[in-house]
C-alpha cells in the first residue's frame, strides 16, 4: 500500500461518526427513549466532534481540498494548540466520547464509528502525523525582472542619418529590409 | 433547449425512470404495510414506524440489486458490443456507469438512515408495549408467545417483560433493552454489522481519499462482501409479523376492545401471527452471481500467458511495453488492467492501449506516476537484454467512448497531458485504415488538439505525429488531419528560444511542421472554425483530460450545436478512469 496519511481517512470517518452520533441522539431524545440521557450526551458529543473534525488538516504533500467555509473552524481549532494538533489526544478524546453511546441502541452506531475513527487516529499518531491548519498564503509580491526597472538608455539601432534621409535619386539603394517584418 | 436534449436527453430519461421506480416502491410498500388489514395489530404496537421501516427496505432491495451491475466491466463491454447497431447515444450512457454506481450508493445510504431510525423507534416501542406502558391491547398482544400447547404465536419479538429479573441456576434472564435485543437477534446483529460496513465503505470512497490513496478505498470497498452476506440473512429472523386468517376468523374491529376475552368467545379466537418470508435474496441473487462471474473472468484472464515482445525505456521515465497474448482483440482507444504479482498481488491498474487494433501485438506506454509504476519501471530497467519481464496479468480490453471516433464524419479529439494516450491508438488505427481503404472508416476529417504543460514525457507521441505527417503528405492528404499543439506551461525562456528560431520550417519543440501554440486554446474560435469548415455535419468531440476542461467543452458543444439537420451538431464524449 502506498504511503498514506491515515489522518485523512480518520477525519472523514470521525466526521461521519459525529453526524451519526448526533442523529442517533436526536432520535433518542425526540422519541423519549429510556436512556434518553445518553442520547442527549450523544447530541452534544456529536456536535462537538463535527465541529472539531470539520476543518481538514494540511497534507504533508499534495493539494489541499478545503471543505466549504472551513476557515473559521480552522481558526477555532488552531487556538487550542497542542490539544488539537496532536493525534494521540484526539484518539483518546474520541475513545472517551464514544463510550456513553454504547449504552443505548440509538447511539451505538455512532459509538462504534467514532471508536473506529479513534483507532485510525491512533494509527496516524503512531506514524508521526499531526494536524496542520490550512491558512491562506500571503500573495508573493510579483517579481519584476531586472530589465524593466531601467528604461533603455540608448535609442534603438538605426542606419545612419544620411541613409535614412529620403534619396529620391537612387531609390534602389535607399531601400533596406526591416529586420523584423512589419505586420499590416 | 434542443441542444440540451441532444446531449443530455437519454441520461435524464434513465434517471427519471430510476427515480420513478424508487418512488413507486416506497409509496406502494408504505401503503401495503400501512393499510393492510393483516398489520392492524402490528400497528397497535408500532404505529406508522412499521411502514416507515418497510418502505425504505423495499427501495433498498431494488438499489442493492442495481449497485453491483455498473461495476461489472466485462458485462458492460458485452452490452456495448451487442448494441453497436443502436447508435452512439445509448452506448455513451454505459460510460457513465461509475456515476450511476455512486448515485445508487447515495440512495442506499439515505434509505439505510431512514430504515434504521424507523427500526430504532420500533424496537423502543416494542419494549414499551411489552412492559405494558401502552395499555391493555398492546400489552396483551405483546404477551403472546410461541406456545404450541396454548396454540399461540408471538407478535412482539421481545421475550421478557418487566416482571422481575429471573435468575436461573446458570442463566441470568435480564429484562431486554434495545441494545441487547439488537445484538441477540439475527436482524439486529446483521443490521448493525452491515450498516457499519456501509459507513466504512462510504467514508473511504470520499473523493479526497480515492484520488490520493486508491488502495485504502479499494481494499475497504471489499467490505461489500460482508454487506451482501449480512443483507441476505437480515430478514431470516422473520420478526416483522402479520396476522394470519384463522378458522373461525378473528374480527379485529370487534375484538380489539376486549383482549381479555380472546379465546373465550367465538368471534375472537386467539389471533395467529406469522413472519414475512425474507425477500431480499430474490432481488440480489442475480447480480451477485453476475458479479462472481465477473471476478472469475478477471481471474481467468489473469492466468493467461502474456509474452513480452519488446521493452523500451523512453526518456523522462516512460516505459513502453509491447506484449502478446493469444486471443487478444482490441479496438482503438480501449484500455486494459494490468496486474503484476511481483509488485502487488491484489492491485489492478488501468492503462490505455497505444497500439492500433491492426497490429498483432498490443502496446502500453506507462509513465512513472506512483508506487506501482515506479517499481515496474525499476524492475524492467534492471532486466538483462532480451529476457522476459515479470509475469503480468492483463484484464480487458474495456471499451471507452473513443471506439466511436470512426462513426463520426468529423471528429474533434482533445487530449490533455497524459490524456493524449488513447489518441495514439486512434491515430495509428486511422492511419492503418486509410492505408487499407477500410470502408468502416466514416471519418473524413479529424481535428486533433494536444494540450500539455511540457512535452517531456511525450516525445514518443511527437514521433508518432511526425510519421503521420510524412505519410499524409506523401498521399496528398494534408487536410485529413489538422492538429494543433498547445503548450500551456511556457515561460520567458521558451519565448526567447522561439523568437530566435522563428524562421525555421519546423517547430523547435516538437520538430513538427505545425507550429506549437502557447497558452490555452480559445475554444470559441476553434468550434467556430470547425463549424464553418463542416456545415451540416455531425461532429464528435472526444476528450481525455481534466474535469474542468470537460465542463468547458460540454458547454461549447451545446452552444454550437443546432437541432436543424442542415447545421452542425456537436456530440461530447468524455473518457474517465
């Protein structure tokens, strides 16, 4: 298998898990299931995981595909520094968050998916990956090439003045070929 | 409007039919479970959640049947071959197989979500009924268990009610919770497992993952085996129960208010229930068999011997392989899948064939683009002269839109970057057909546009164009092929070089008579030129290149087409791997 950044897949899985956790929680609370408190936790955990996982990390190599509107999330996630940068922390966090989901059927799928995401993040952390924010790069100033700065000092080369003067007596000799063809 | 119909009509029709079938199945089965008298008592326990679970189940059956079919490449090639008579538009739809596969997958995901939510509600309400929370009728219905002595059958699959935790000498019989129910019934367990498999398949198929790490996508996608296995057994528990007619009949309207009298009065014998026979296997067994045949065929193809005729290393890390395989027949512009067990047992990679069908061998040009190709190139570089390369499995060839090039009177071929490869095969084939005066060749004129950032990896293609150029001139056929090259990655050093060599007859970059253009083509001008030079013709536009270019060309085709048969019509065909 080629060199893969596990974190990319873990991110997709965790985001999906967040949605599923959230949906399971909503069903549990709205249906007033017994054990609805776990469902309420599921809603909170689901929302939190979605917010945390929405901004994609910058890749080690390759083009970055940002999610729509992820910049504000990037800024928030970046503010937590090493807590969000380190994938061991994330793996642990997801593992802890998923446990209450296992106590209720509506959230059990969210629990398992988040657990799997946690394992993939663990794999990413073991491989030495970490989260990098995708920030817009400052536009590099346009490099103006040397020759444009200095206007030319000398006029362009022309044949000497007396050759240029119209010589009506000898039209044949007066003609000269333009070095660069003149377009109509 | 007419142009849109010409280019997108059939595709939209197929989508409308598919969606129509989905809607019909959903509504039909919803009504069946909602209004059917045999489900009257089931409704007392579950309300409309029963119908909300069964309707998506029917849609899921239909879509799980469909999902395997678009990925049976050999089946599609077979259909393609047999529909040669039916015109280009129908065969074009077969190119969009992956798009359809994804669409069906989205529908499966959506319906799974609805189905799961409805069943979550069902389980919760079954348990509540069993615990007597909904009154006497649901309570009595739920209390019915399978008991031959008492002649009762169960409706509510929940075994134990709330009255105490019975502790046997060895077993602890706990009151059932939804989670316990899910993991101790066939339907529950298979449901959770296959939904998990589905979620893993979907997250690893996201575009980002697929384009960057194809192996993760490909290996994870094999979870579909678990998905289908679980799906077939999902209904085996038969826990969706309907009422059977008894002798004497049980009058639900009369008896529902007096459950305590069931079995005691003649109008109300104890109601009997039976579970529905599992239906899913009937839907999916066909496509599963077809898919197994497909994989088997790929395996057989892999076992066939492939002999190396010639191995050439071109500059810029391009490997040319000339291979011979008995019984191999191809058409211009097709592709094959290669597998090299020495590099990776399970990976099959697609490569376009660059030889013409008229030759008795087939050629592939492989550029270094990743792990697999790099390893292959390294292995073959270190090979001693004249010896055979590593064992190679070849599956295919598989059809693409390029086969249709010869059917159009006028063709516009656009190759961007590596996408120029299928056109090598096509141009060679055209050259052979012309030499043999093949009547199948309906093409009178070809416009070829080659766009690339730099010509480094494509010197071999420039050589081909040089040969063609010479041949065309010898036969006085200069107008047959018009080609334009666009170097999109030029900079000031290029410009300086070109200025110095401006007067030369042949182009400095490619050595061809036709001068290289710099920058991207102005498509409006190109289409206008083609339209003017070919009034009342059907022009096929073929692209092998990036998505953004496909969108541009598709729009131009629609813009410059006219439904009027006296005017030019452009059809757009795109290749995609």
